[in-house]
């Protein structure tokens, strides 16, 4: 099965532009070969189970502190569906097909 996670990390006290602080979190995901998709508002990633998902969240959360940020807000939303093996790609394809078939 696949667990899909929406992850939003907000470093506080570093100004209005936070992209340079989020790079360290994304680098951690890439080191772990985590399949992910960056969006303007969050990062979506997939993994094989909930334990692995939260392990990844902890690692990228801590990466922000390691670069000197003193306060971080991390929001996590988990899609853990166990009746169908469907990852990020398949979910998007299903949505696109549904849009095509709409009258």
C-alpha cells in the first residue's frame, strides 16, 4: 500500500521569504530518495507505510532546526488508503479521467 503525505513546514522568525530555509528539508528528502512533488504551498510525498511517513516528517522537520531556525511549525496531512494501492501519479490520472468524462 501507499501512504501519501502533505507536508507544510513554516520556519518562523526568519522573514517573509522562507524558500532558502526549506531547501535543507528538500535535500533531506532527496538523500532518502523519497518520491515527492513540490507545490507552491506544500510538498507531497509518498511512502510505503505510516511509520516511514512519520520518520521522514521528523527528519525534514529537524533539518530546518539544524540550519539555525529557532521555531518551526510543521503541518502533516496523511492519506492512508488500504483498499487500493494507488500513489500520487495514479490519483492524478484518475482525477484527469473523471474530468474528461464529465459532460
